[in-house]
């Protein structure tokens, strides 16, 4: 395992695309991070990390799994508004940045920036938001053959999001 990960993460859960790093603070989940395959698993250091690791593992097996974790408050008022809108998108469907923007009375670029700033991916499913003409970015990455967009493709396929640009050129299939 990478020593840096051992110092940063309270737990690391293996995933089909690599791993999910879990950070906790003050008996709450502080952050979830998508990690490439070279990161190994790490046993939970505390009860909240253990709970989060169990719930992430359940989701990776069952896309209908509902999270119930104590989350550390993060983000601006605007970001939380975007994240609330994203959290209401049903599994198996996607919305464009423009659709989310119209729903909350904002601009698509601002929605994209809020998606990229999401501290709790999977729980706040920003992968369900795409560009009007394609996959869009993910976690502030937009290299169509890169790791993060591969994760986005995997998550959309895992959730049964139907036909779309995320099914092409996946590095994970």
C-alpha cells in the first residue's frame, strides 16, 4: 500500500475500478476519494470509517443501496444546493449540467464546478450529471480515456443508466 494513503485515509475499500478512500473526522465522513488500482485495501481506523466502508461495499454490489452516513458539513451554500439537486436524480437516469442548472436557477458551468467540488461522490451521485453532447467531466477531470472518466462510465453502467456516451471507450470494461 502507498504510505501516503495510509496517513490520509481512515479506510480504503477495493472497487472494480480501483478503490474508494474514506476520510473521517469528528465522528463523521469527511471525504470519499476515487483511487486508482495501485492502492490496496486498508482496514477501518474508527467506527465511522468501518460503517462507511461497509456501505460503500454494499453499494458496489447493489446500486440500489441507500447510504445513511454522518457527513461532515462541506461546501458553500450554492454547492450544497447543487448537491441536493443531484442527490434527487434517480438511479439509472442522468441529467445534463444544463438541466440541473435550470432546475436550481443557475448556469451549467457553475453546476459543473460544484460537481467537481463534491466531497462525497457516490453518496452525492455527481456521476449522474453529464454534458449535453457527451459524458462531460468528472472530479475536475475531462480526459476521455483517463481514470476518473472511466470511473464515471463504470458507475453509470453499474446503475443501469441505459445507452449513452459513457458506454463507449471505457477503460474499465
